[in-house]
């Protein structure tokens, strides 16, 4: 009798285990929604699973998925947005969220489709509303990869002790169900959902070895920005010093900073005419970057047509090149081209030239309030209260955005505070010379010290 009981108990255990084991294959194939529990406005019409409005959801009924490739064919209609959850439960109280959002008018413009919410938010929308795209979520041990249309947009390794706060305390790897939630005014439409489980041992993947490539998030200021729902974008990156499209994309995904790539456009620079701009844009538009124009010199407005300039996501320029009071072309970062006879008079000239530049048809004033090397050690002395006020008044009236520049650590805190009080928008920029772009340290420090919020940051007019 005891033997039969033990055999029966073993059989029940085996059956229970087999039922709980996650399986590969279609989770939705356009035929039925039998594997999902749904709530809110969820419909199956013409082979499409459609979630509508702000409270629709579909939660997988069974499965304890840990390592997998989840593939979906999806689109959003106007105003449609939401998220795909993995490693979650029936209460949606744990696991990660991957954003589904292609609404360029969304106030939260830094959390576009493919974002690993609160951990790796994306500022570029890779697809348009009403456009079908593939979304792949891959979990292999401690590594999370997200692809859109086959291209990686997130590559993240969760550290042993991830930093999580507030609404994102739940965002950690474990195992569990999949879920789809709709949170917008439009629809999320899905043609197919498929999952393939991954056997880590068979694939030779060691999660402990992966941890060597993880970032220590308790010393990382970038993850804190993501956790705060602050737009994490370096608006001023150049392909210089050996930085290529490929290495820039890899670096951006690794450290969690979105990049805006800007070519130098003007006389004596890599791009000198409309044809050069269009060639650049044709090559770069499909890359995972926002694209900006750095307009060089004061003749850039005549050098490049407005129609071509408008093809960029935004345009920025600085006041480092101008004609001095004696008609000499000055590039004030070069001492040999900067003729200073009276420092105070020259400082007044700089302020006048900056105010003139603010009338040009650009979006962002960069390398702001820069002084020649001969004067930089007395920055606060030259930027007097009267000069700061003159500049900030002109800036606010112009409607231009003020860059906080990490490379030169300018402008100073006093100018930033005045600009913020005047309602000026900001951008963060590295203006790198090397392949290692940097971590926006000065920008983040000024954000914290000056109380800059997400709504104070400039929103690019992103095109595809």
C-alpha cells in the first residue's frame, strides 16, 4: 500500500512539474486568445488581438518563463501605447516592462517603443504609429536584449544588486508570466506572439560570468536618471576620435545614455553644402540616434538652405566664431586667432556677439558663454551680474535652448539658475573629441544643484 502511495505521489509530482514547465511555440497566432486572460477592451477581429484604451490587459494564463526569446508583430494606432511585461505575476506586481509607444506627441517623449522602463529609456521612436514592427525581448541569464525590427535597441546586464526605487522597485529578473497592458487612448494591435525558451547550459551561458560586465548601479548616476523618469540624452555627440556608428551605438546601449549625433557643417568643416547634408542624413536616418546639425561660423544660414536644415531633428550653434571690432574673423578657442587688447572691452564684445547669435534660426545655443583660454581662469569675474542679465534676457526673448556643456563645464551655476528662472529650456551636451563620450557629470551636477526637472529639458522634433 505504501509503495502504491509513493508511486501515485511521484506520478502526481511529475505531472505537476510537466504542467508548470514553460513551453516554446505560439502564444497567439491570430486564431484565438485561449492562452490569455483578458480584461477591459480586448478584442479578436480579422486575426488581430487588439487592446484599446487605458485599462485593457492580457495576462498569460500559464507558464513560468525565465530565459526566452519573446517575439511579437505589433503596431500602435494614434494615441496607442502601453507595455509588455515579463517575469510578472497575475497581479502585475513584479517584473520588467518594455514600452510600446510611437506617439511623438506624448509628453513623456523619452520612453519610446523598446524602452526597458526605468532602466534603459529610449528617446528615439524607431517606428511610426500605424506601422507594423517586430519586437523581440530576449532574456539570457542576467542579460536582457530588446530588438526592434531585428536591430538591438537595449542591451542590459542586471547587476547582482540592482538599484531600484519608487515605481521601479519591482523591475528585477526572476521568472514568471507575460502580460500586455494598454495605457493610451488608441490601440495596440498584435498579429502574432511566439516564445522560444533558452537552455542556458546548452547555450554555454553562465549568468555569474555575465555579472563581470554589469555596471555598479549604486555608483552610477545614469541609472538614477532613468529611475527618476528624466530624459537621458546627450544632445551633442560627434563621430570623432575613432567613434563610429557601430561603437557609438554599442557605447550608448552599454552605459544607458541616448545619443544625438551631430556633424560639423560649415566652411572648412566636413559638410559644406546641402548635398553633403542630404548624403549624411540618408546614411544615418536608420541609425539609432537623434540627428542634429552643428552650424559653424556666422555664414551657415546662407551656406545651407532652410529646407535642408529642417531635415535635422534640431540645429545648434555656438558663438565661438565671429568677426571682431576690427573686422577680423576670430575663433576664440584658438589663442592665435583671438586678439585681446582690453579684456573688459573684449568681454563686452563677446556678450554682444552671443546676443547676435541668439537671433539666428537655430534651436540650441551650445558651448554657452565660452571664454577664450586667456580669460577662462577668471570666468566668474568676467561674467558679471549685468552681463549675465543681458545674456539671459536675450536668451529668454529668443526662445532658444541653453546647453549645459560637460566638456567645458559651462555655463556656471549662476547663469543656469537665472535661465531656469526665466523659463529657458535646457539640453545636456558632451561635445566629445574622443571615442569615449563621457557620462555628463557636470550636467547631472547642475541638474541636481539647480533643480532642473524633466519638463525643463528640450524636446527634439524627431523624424524618421
